[in-house]
C-alpha cells in the first residue's frame, strides 16, 4: 500500500536550499511521485489519498553515499595506534600493512560473516536517510574473493531498503602473491577477473587506485581499456597522496567521477570539466589520515565541476559510517558551503553514480525515495554532530525507517 499524500512538510526537492516550498505535499502512487508542490495547488484527484501529516518537517531526496568500501573482514585499530605513534599511512602500507592486511582478513572471512559485518556498517547510513549507496570490492584481490565481496554487496541491496551500485576495484592494491609482478596482476584483473565478474552481473562500474602505493598511469589505463571494451563506466581514486595524473587519464575515459583529489592541479580540473567527470571529495579520509593538503575547491568552483561528498567508509583511512558527519567535515575542513554539501550528498552524488535521473532529486515520475528531517533549517543537517536528525525514510512510497519517537505509519 504505497498510495498516499504526505503533507504539512517543507520541501527541498533537489538538495538546493534556495529552491524550497513551504507547506508542501507529495502525492505517491504505486511507489512513484505522482505530484509534488505547494499544498494549496494540490490537484483535486490527489485530495482523497490516505494522508500522512509530517508536522512541518523538512523533506529532501534520499541521500546518496557514492563512494564506500563497506565489505571487508576485520578492522585496523592496531594500525591506527601505530599512526598515532607517528608512523605514516604510506609507511604502514609499504611495510606490508594497510590494504593488504585487510585483504588477508577478508580472504579468511566467509560470505555470511562478511554480510553481517557490512550490514552493521550500512544500517547507520540508512538511519541517516541514505537510500542509495555505492560499494566497492578491492579487499579480495583474487577472483573468488572479489566475487565474494561483490555478491555480499548485491545481497545487501536485496535485504536492506537501499539501492546498491557495485564497483569492481580489483586494482586497489597488489596482492602478496604478485609481489614484484604488478603488470601480471593487472593482466589477471583485465583478462580474467573483470570479464568473469561482469558476466555474472556483479559489476556496475570499474575503479582503480592510481597512486605511488597503488597502480601506475599505464596500469590504470589498461584497466580502463578493459572496462570500456565491456561497456562499463570507470572512476578513479586519484591525487590522494600525490599528483600522479590519474584524473586527466580518467577524464579521457569519460570517468563518472574522480575521487579524493587533494593534490589535483588546474590541468586536472580542466580535464574533468571537459569530460563531465564529478569530483568526489572524501573529508573523512582527509581527517583520519591527518592530511594537510586541501583539495582545490576554488578551482573546482571556478570550472563549475560538480562536487559530491561520500564517506569513503573503509577500515584504513575512513572508518566513518555517517554521511551527516561527512557533510560537517566538508564544511569545517574544506570550507564548503551548506548548499554545496547538500548538493554533494544528493544530486551531485547521484551524478557520480551515473544515476542522476533516478536518485538525488525529487520529481514527478521518479521513485518516491525521500528523507524526513527533525530540523528547523536545512543548515542543521551539516551543523549538528552525532545527533539523530532523520525521523523517517520513505523508499518506493513505503516507510522503511522510523525513529522510535515518531508515529510508525
Ligand atoms: N584510498 C583510500 O583511502 C582507501 N583505498 C584507497 O584506494 C584506503 C583503503 C585502506 O587503507 O584499507
Ligand atoms: Fe576509497
């Protein structure tokens, strides 16, 4: 039973606080938005729908977390302690820790356990109004283990009220059995893993960690070639620890997004603009590794590159399960504005997934996915820290989450 009129609400349909409607309503039929706008303009045909009174609460599109690594085994609190004692993230990685230590733990963890652990990381996001999430593989680094991660990601989307977009990140790190043979590993990624996983319907996009502790430009390009041959869109982890030029390469492959970008230069920004590539900024990782190089916000603004934000949830550099905290960090650490961070978790995040027509904006004909917020002003979404603000989440017209304090309709 999804037909209803949600009314007595303040509507922010595109995640833009300059485009809002007071005393608004949303009419839902068969899980889709049939009409939305000011209540006093409601067409008569919707007046008889079952009514839900939201008591003046704000409504935004369901939020989108467009970059996560939610599925992995174990945790890295010991490494955190080492870093507190002064060892850098790169040093730990070069000494056989870092991503590869999570790969060992992930390979040793069965699919059921991985599912349960990933679900524990996902549910706090859902309670914050997230209705679409991207999940990367990249902690398996062999065919069977990467398959296991992508299957868990798909299964999360079947068991939880969220649209899951999977990304194959086989080129995340060099697995220990390929030490000294990075080109051979990339051959495995391109010729065996990617085709097999794509054939199984497990891959929506392909990503590469292009970095001095990851893969080179030419290795990244081989992965992009293989993805393009398969008709799969690409994205990139680039310019996180140094300027390796990955963004410009990714732009040549019309990448959906280039992510991290602290060391991005003007040529990279211009390449993104020309290719329509979204900049995905990850303030959780910037904060957690105590980075000091800020992403080039002024250049991204000047070139009007759409900026998205994501948690980058992962055990090494961003153990963050809050998109609201991520918005706060983007304001505090990156000096982003409230309109920018709201766009960053709605329409720009949807664009980074190549799903701008489906998520991140509310319009007639779209699936009725929206979040209801207990705030007086939208700026509060980026302002409060560690406080539950979402009172209700509607997905496909159904209430899929309600805070216990609110009516369970
Ligand atoms: N960049 C990151 O920040 C994560 N992956 C990546 O390519 C880190 C992953 C990890 O340390 O486990
Ligand atoms: Fe990442």
